[in-house]
């Protein structure tokens, strides 16, 4: 049984895993006003798997993502690489699961690109040399290595999205969750982003309304409706089922 050590406390933690990167079992969540946003959601992702999470607005996609990274806490079970999502384990899990927000301006808050990408490793206590290496590797992975000293707010939307992904990559996560990554991009930037995501080795969970991107990039699709998983299977098969898409408020552009 492998042993992981919390970087701060160095307390050994035994990990039991079936090999999955993410296990969500029977997860339910209701907001204080009483709205049930998730109702018994179960989901498993394997290493390197690229999965689309689709559904109409209000279907529960954002609530599920926020539960996976521990911002919200529902009833049920969430494990990352076999480690239960608990308050004690949260720093480790947030290092292994990176969330890329829909609006990159919500993720980029430092003066320069380098400082934005370095924030995570420095916050986790990595050395200056290790942080510099991680930043260089992350920026190279997204094709932004020449932008290290640039001011983040001067970048285009597509460039900002790449840097936002780099802020997650610098933590060397096992799973990357992306919220509407193609939103607001022109065709060239969208194509560039799809090519970038295709080449990433990490598991991806992509919440999106862009079903054309789903068809091209993500072999597996999970459909949420009213907080429940109503379909989970091969993307090609699900997107070819017009009755299924129509029943859950989805439409594949012609």
C-alpha cells in the first residue's frame, strides 16, 4: 500500500485505490434555500481519460465541480486517487485536482504571467528553484514560454486561458477540470485550445455546451439533468441520439 505524506505535517496517510483518478459515489447536494442541485451522482474517471460533462444551465455541472475540489460539501463520497475528500486532505487534493474557471480573469490576479503560474507551487511550499522549473514547464506545455514577463491583463482571451491552464499545470495535477474552456474564443483560438487539451496527458473533466468540441476531443460524455446522471457513455453514441439530447435540453449544431 503506497504512503503519501502531507507536505506540511509529513503525517503518513495510507491510500487504497482501484486505480481510478476520481471516484464520486452517490453524491447529493442542496443549497441553503432548499434547491437540490445534485441527486445521487456517481462518476469514475481513469488515468488519462478525457470526459465531457454536459447539461443545460442549472443541471448541476458547476455544483459537481465545486464539490470535487472541496469548495462545496455534499453528502456522499468523493475520492481522488483513493484519498477521501476531507478537510484534512484538502491541500493534497487541491494539488492533484486543478480547476480552470470559465473566465480566466477569475484565475489570474498577479501582475505578471510568471507570478500567476508560480503562485500555486510557492503557496504549497516548494523551493524557488523548483517553482521556477514548474513555471517554465507549465508555460512551455501551453505554448506561452515567451510570455513569462508579460502583464496578464494585457493578454488576449485565448492567451489568458492558456495561462490559466498553466497555473493548474504548475501543480502537476492528475486531473484537470475545465469550465466552458471554449467560451468567448474566436475560431483560431478555439482550435488552438482544442489541440492543447488533446495533447495533455492528465485526465480531463470538461463542463461545456460546445458539443462540437465534445465530439472532436472527448471520447466519453456524461449528461446531467436536474442533478442526476441521465447518460454516461461513448460520445459518438450519445451525440447521435437526437431523442436523448432533445429530452435533456441539448442540441448538436448542424
